[in-house]
């Protein structure tokens, strides 16, 4: 049993040493370089896509705010027109009552 553990340890050391040699070879470095370059190209492509999406989202947000501002201005003008109609109706009613009140006040002053 001790020899089996020792044999596994020795195999692991040999495998690790061979792996290090393989990973540090010129061919491996070339493969790493090409892989890293591909990853950087992919990153650049993704960032370009993200930038385009962000610009489109900003445009949509600006258009939505403009629509809401136009809607608010339109509603405000409708409310102003409606309140002017209410005030003009009240002033017309007050003007109709005004001559009768003025006549009554004049008659009271004359009697005194």
C-alpha cells in the first residue's frame, strides 16, 4: 500500500513536470496569445453592441420625456381654457345680478 501511494505521488510529479514543460513551450504560448487576441476581439465587439444599445435607450428616453412634456402642456392648456370658461360663466352670472343689486342699493339710499 505504501508503494502504491508513492507510485501515485511520483506519477503526479512527472505529470506536473511534463505539464509545466508543455504549458511553457513556444507552441503553447502561441496558442495562448491567439486565444487572448480572440477574447479581446470578442470583448470589443460586445462593447460596441452595448454602446449602440445604450445610445438607443438614451434616444428612447429622451423621446419619451418629450412626449410627456407635450402631453402635460396640452393638458395644462385644456385646464386653462376650462377654468376661463368657469370664470366667465361666474362673472356673467354676477353681472346679471349686479343691476338688480345696484337698483336696490340706490332705492335704499334714496329713502334715507
